[in-house]
């Protein structure tokens, strides 16, 4: 049987970056994934010229020049800027909270007026030691912003009332006293032209990839063919949940095609009232910055659009784990698993599932590059 220097479990962003770095160092890798496709949760699928984000919207952003230069080897990025809007009971508000939001909420036009209004509401609330997420949010931005733009969305996202959630989940809320709807503060931002799948495909060029291959179905055989293993799956599953299951939140997606050119006028619209079960609607066409809509649409279907409704969901072992629940119980449980992982000589646990943390894409890449620097 063929031997490899590295078995990389998971063909997502971490696995692809590490495999690319290993190939450059002359190492032989086998990358496997239980799914029928590469790219993990950033997988995009071209449907009628529209790159559909199958597992929810992913907007690349970073302030790390090393990371930006790295990804630009594999894809040309458009200049898409993430500017979501929030819909609450028929009213639209700009996100993150900025002067456009405050003007819509209170009719204020200057930063001083907006700040005074927020401070007035914070003072009225009189919360000095927040005991839960609701109190923490109100102590940061006041009652109006909390009730219209934070409460319902957060309760849907976590599946619990805000008064039952710990205050540390919201350490800060982005408040900007400028008229700027750009959601991110990072220096670099965009989406790969041609989609994320093509970018990851370029990363994996020249590396052997085996799809529809579940590591746990073939663990003994797969372990035997590699000197080292880069494992990007769930760390608790690797140890057969010997200390119990780590907790996640999952997502459910409903995707539809509409026979119209433009469904909602923006790539992302958040639905912040609790009564609407989904948290946001994504219109994938609008991620393709620079391609006009209508009959002149270059390479994109002009008479149809594809939208996805995103529903937060409870998690079990049959569902995809999207968000780690880093509360006290899970943090203590992860420490136990990490103690086991630290004793491993052959296996390295990587990525958001292997390290039980939430990673933005740029942090995944940086972590993969740093890991490659250390071990290769």
C-alpha cells in the first residue's frame, strides 16, 4: 500500500492550505473528506452562472497581508464589500450600527446626538453588573437597538432566551459614529471570482484527494499509510466522546430559485424579529460585485435569482456542527480532550473542530500556515 508523509483529514480550508505547503516542501500528502466535494463549508456551486454558497454566506476579510497575498496566488478577488441590512417589522436598518442606523431609529443626524441618545438609554437602564446577555447588550447600546436589532436575532441563533444566555457572549457590539455601512474593519475584503471551490481546487492541485471517504470508517487502514495525521474533524469524536459530547449549534438551509432578476436588492438581509424563524436571506447573485444585473448580466442568468434562507438549528451527531458553544461547561470539557491530544505523537488536531473554536477564514489560513511552518 502507498505510503504518505501526511494524511490530511478534511479537504476544507485548513487542510487545503496545509497540503499546499507540504507539497511545496516535497512532502507527499493524501487529503480525504467524507463529503463528495472539496472546500468544506466554503464550498460554492455554480448554478446558471451564479456561485451559490451552499453552506451559508462566506465573505473573505483580513488585515493580515501575509494571508491576503497567500490567497491571491489561487484566486482573483472581486471588491465585494459586506454591507448587510436588518429587517425588523417592515423597517430596514443598516448594519453594523452606524449613523445611518441611528438616523433611522431616532432621526438624529450628528454623532454627538447619536451618542447622547445611546448614553441616555444606557443611563435609564442603570445596569452596572450585567448578569446575562440581555443586560450586557442593553448596557452597551441601550434598549432600542437591543430590542430591534439584537434580541430576536440572538435568541434565534442560540435557541435560548437572551436572559438565559451568559453575558460574555456579547463582549462588545460594533457601534460606529460615521456614515459607513461596511461591516468589517479589515484592510482587505472580497470574494474569489469563480467561487471558493475553484480557489481550494487550485490549492490542492498536484495533491492526491479522496472524497466520500470517512476517516472513522477506515481509521486503522488510513492510520497505517501515513507518518503523520493532520486531523480537522471534531476532537471529541476522535476520542469516541469518552468525556462526553462538546456542544455546537447547527444550521439548516432552504434554497430557492425565483424567476426574477433581483429578489431583495442586497446579498444579505438579516431578519431580527423572533417571530420570523430564519435569521437571514442570502441572495447569491449580489456577491458577484461588478457584474451588472438585468439583460446585460455577464455570465449570470438575467431572468432568475437564487436565494437561501438560513435557519439556526439544534445540533446532534447527525448534523453539521457550525458554531462552537464556548461556555464554561464546554470549555472545561475541551480542556480534557486537549490533554489527550497533547500526548499524541502522530496526530495534530487543527481547525475549528479540532481546536473547538470559532475561526474566521483568514484565521484558519494563518493557523494552517503557522502549523506548516512548525512541522514541515
